[in-house]
């Protein structure tokens, strides 16, 4: 008679590591997005929409 012991506390290290890395990446991207929005609002408040538009177009071309 064969008895199998299952351990419900085993974890898949690769799955846990990739889930953690994905969470860190998503958090970093969200932080960058919030910072970009804050900078854009600050530029609009200090310079006005026309100067910001000129600056953006000047940076692109």
C-alpha cells in the first residue's frame, strides 16, 4: 500500500517571484505616471497652456 503525503504549505517559488516582480513593476509605472501628471499640472500653472504647447512641440521637433 502506497501512502502519499501532500504538503499544502508548499509554494511555487517561480510563481511567487514573478508575481512579486510584476507587482513592483506595476507600482513603479503607476508612480511614474502620477509624477508625470504632477509635473504637467505644475508646468501648466506656471507657464500657461500656450507656452507648454510650444515647449512640447519644440521638444518633439
